[in-house]
């Protein structure tokens, strides 16, 4: 006899507030999960709210000891936005509540719609509460580096750019080594900020404004469409470098069994990178041959790092040939034909 008994879910009394979904990726958490929280602080008597409901959204079984894996700085971010840890309810199973407050999102990821002015004003109050202000002792020129993640989505050659920017008076900032509030203080104090595209750019979603010119070195051709609405309402001026050529990703997520394009490597146009740095930031002395040499090293090392795992999976093995074909096509298009770039063409034609 089949058991047709249905589970009963009790309705929880009281008033709850909808905080939004929670992605385990830090960048996506900031881009898609925090923009309903202003009214929790400004919408009335928050003491009447029993809990704020957040819904972990994991496409893979990201569970350890029954709890979802949260993004870095999750509780630190919520505290900065005026929410007590004791109020957080992580919904991992079906639940029903009597009263639920749902505020509209005040910034929509990839929509092109600017963040709302009330939300920017709310962020300025968050800055004041956290004592985030311009500190004369902190660096005025920041290069926000992504070199530790060159195998998980980057543009080739960045290790040379680290040295070049440092030689031109930039502080090489790796935000993953700092608490969130310290990151915000650095951005608030800078006059020039150059980002290598990555999750760090989304930290700007937490500031109301910065008195800085901001430059984005893209690793994806169309990233300006994503980051324009994040950067331009908050900064003095913005400029974007988008002359990059994306390679096929070779990183396969073990749980998803698919290749994730967000972990791809890109090759910048060498001449245009040099021109951008000179025209936009007034930086001279860029060594195209050294940059090209670092690009070649990164492209080959990326391939070698993933080769064994990709070769072992027949479904994605053709991506190895596709990667080399794309490398050859890009290298032959680059105007700077140094010995390094010629060796990149040779790599593209080589057999495994």
C-alpha cells in the first residue's frame, strides 16, 4: 500500500523580511543579493521583524554538515548593511510565514538601469556608521590585482603589469588578503583605482561614492555593459580597456561536469594596452616585449595546468585543440610580432 501522507508545514507567526537569494560566489552575492536591504533599516520599526530570510541558491550540492556554503564576508557584509547576525534566517527547506515584507531591488544586475539614489544615500550612511572615510595615510593610487587567480579567469600578462604599475607609483592591492571594511577604506581613500576585472569590482557595490577616477582592465569583451551601472554612479570618472581576445576555458567544475567560461584566460591586444595606459593614465615606459613574454608564459602554463584533466574526459577533450587553434588565430592577428609572439604561434601549431 502506497503511503500518501503529505508533510505539514506550520505557518510561522509574526513578520519576516525577504533578504533575497544568496550565491556562494562573492561577486554574484554583491551583484544580486543585497539590494533589498535598505528598507529593513529605513522602513519602520525593525524590532517587529522576527527574521530576515535569505535563500541559498546553489546549483551543486554545496553542503557541509547540513549547512550551505556561504560567500566570503557574508555576515561581515550584512553587518555593514545594518543587519544583526541573530536576525538571519537561512532557508534551506520549505517554510510558510504569516507576514512577509518584500522590498523591490534597487540595483538590477546586467540591466543597464542605474542603482537608485535612495540606495546610494543609504550606502553613504553605512560608510559613516563604519567610519569609512578618506584616510590621507592610505595609498592614493591602487592597482587591484588578480594575479593569484590567473588559472581561474584573468587576462594573460598581468604579472608584468603588476611590476609596471608598482614602478609607476601604484600600490598593488590584493583585496582577498584584507577584511571587507579595510577594502572599502582603501577604495574610499584612493584618487586613482585600476581594477583587473574580477569579483573585487563588485565590492564597489557597497560604497555610496568615491572621489576617484576608476579604470577597468577587462578580460571579457562585453564587461563594460555589466560594470558601467556599478561604477559610473559612484565615481568621478571611468574608463574601460576592452581590447581583449577570449580563449576557450579549460576549467571543468567537478560537480557540474561542465566547462565554466568564467574561468577562461584572455589575451590583451598589446599595442592597444600600451596606448590605453599612456593616454588614460599618462604612464610611460611600458615594455611591449616583456608584456608579450609574460602573455606567452601564462597562455602555455594555463594549457599545461588543465591538460591532463581535460584529456581524461572525452566529452571536453576537443577543447584542447580548440584552445590551440584560438591561440594561433589571436597571435597571428597581434600587431606586435616579437619572438615571444612567434613562439606562441609555434605553440598553437604543436601537437600534444
